[in-house]
C-alpha cells in the first residue's frame, strides 16, 4: 500500500486522503492499542453500524451516537428497553437501522457477561491478538484467522453484527495489529506504543 503526504509534509496511510478529518483520526486513534472496556465496546458498536456504510459517515455522527447510547456505557445500555429502541429510531443524528440498534443493545448485555466471566472485555479481546510474524503486508487483508476466531467466539456468546470483516476492522483500529503501512509516519509510533502496552 502507498502513502500520501499529510498537511505537515509527512507521509501517512493513503486512506487518509478520503476525507480531511481522517488525518486526525489516523494520527491520534487508529492502530494504537486500547485496553479500556468502554472504548473497545464503543468501537465494536460503531463498526457494527458501519456495516454497508462508509467510516466517514460513522465518524461524522460519532458524537451523536455517544449521546444517544449513554456514551457506550454497556452497563447502562444493557438496561435499554423497547421504548429506547423507538426513541433511537427517531434520532436523525445516528444510523436509524432497527437491526443494528437492537444488536448493540443486545451486545451490551453480552459484554456484561464477558466481564463477569473474564474480568474485563479487554482481557477477552486481547486474547485474540495475532502474532505479528504471521501477518501479511499492512492493509492487504479484510479478515484474518484471529478475526474469524474472535467473531465466532463473540457470536457463540450471543453477539450480533460482529462478522469477521467487522471484527478485523475493529482489531486494526484498536491496535491489536499495527496496520499502518511501511513509510507511514505513524507506523513506528504505533509499534513503540504497542511494545510498551501492558496487555490486560
């Protein structure tokens, strides 16, 4: 994969050129490891909503999603009722898809179960971190053995809208792999942070 030159004259992953706001997201979030349960759950939800849509659409609505879904606090979301579903279906600031809305509410309760069983959502998810030596060139795959395995494990626990491609995009974004391309100014930074990152 190629790079493009960013506003500061430094090379970035070429997907940044799709939208001006992508540079900030790329430089401050994408590919950096996360162990916070709320952030991990939020990203799984947003990736679920992205299915069939562009990430630009979801990123533009992210603050609206946070307001609508109790800042993705899964302990609060697990208590959402059918009335909340109807409320969300009237919210023009988010993606109004009944199946996806019901799925992330369901997934909130399933996240609670994982925390009860594994200690944290992070501990469960990071158990599927790939061995970097087994990965191919950055940004050349849409799934991996680990994303397939994590998808199956989540579905077995009753999660919805968490297919292997959705899970792979989640793993890229949350730093379970360093998928910044060679030459990207953020690749070494992400690798350094991953090296010092304490796995949950």
